[in-house]
């Protein structure tokens, strides 16, 4: 079935699809995630995805749960992405960009195919991801104000002109995906109920990191 990515509908999304479990890699709806694919099983996954709707899901392994038969345990919420850019290198790697479509909840894991993992997923809890952005009333001044010392602490050079020009919704998405938060913090950003909740969580994480770097203790 052809899917329009200008106005995607939940009923057009695949119920089953491959997943790429990768710790620390956060994909959010409308975000763009560059990936360097080189493992044989994930090369096979990309090849199969190109012929089957150009979609697969990003999901993080849950390091606090026991390992299962398929491999590391997974968090139950991930994000489906569409291959929006693809190129192949001379040494056989795939350089791809995955654009976030919608979050999903894992209903069950399916048997592996060509070495990669697959799931059956439920998009119903995240239908709002397919609609227009709802990042209203963002305290942009506070967010950028927390971002400057955070980047300084982590030695990150920023293009502040690009940051200032970015719309509110994409600023939150881009920062949540790019900032080097730990796996659990990335997962919390993914699972935030609304875009404003995500913005509030992002602001709190930025401030907490700066506080810890200055010698403060992490709240218990």
C-alpha cells in the first residue's frame, strides 16, 4: 500500500516491521537520524526495507532487563522511521537518513528474518504524532538559556544562527535527539506524553547536567 508522508494515516502504517535496537539512538516523529549501517544483519534489514515501504523502527535495548531468546531486552516504546535518504559506499556500507513517522508500542516480537529482529506494533496510543505539531507556548528563552552552559560543559560547538532560526517544535526534537543524554533519559524523552512535556523534560535534563558538572548532586 502506498503511504502519503505529507498526511500519513495510522491505518496506512505497517503492523509488522523490522527494528534496529541501538542504545542511545533516539528517533522522534519528524526528526532525522543519520545511520551508518555496516553489520550484515542490518544491511539485510535495510535491503528488505527498501523493497517493503522503506520503513523500520528504532528502539533502545533495556539494559536493566534480562536478556531474552532474541537478544537484549527492549523498551516497549520505539519510533517508526522512513528511509528518506540512502547511499552505498564503496566498501559496502549503507549511509541512510531515517525520518521519524510515529511512535509505537511493541505488541509482540516476531521470529527473526535474515538475522534482524521484527515486531508487531500498536500505533493507537500515538495517533497525535501523525498530526500537526502541538509545541505551543514553548519557553524558548529558558531552553536556549539552559543550552548554552550545557554545550559549554560538553565541549559542543553550536551553530547558534541555525538554532535561533529553527521552529520551536523542531528545536525540541533536534536537541532531544542530538544531546548526549544516557539511554534512560533518551527513553524518557521519547515516552513524554506531549510535545510540551518533552520540552519540559528536555529543559530539566539540560539544567540537571549543568548542575552536576558544577559539583551539584543528582536529585534522588
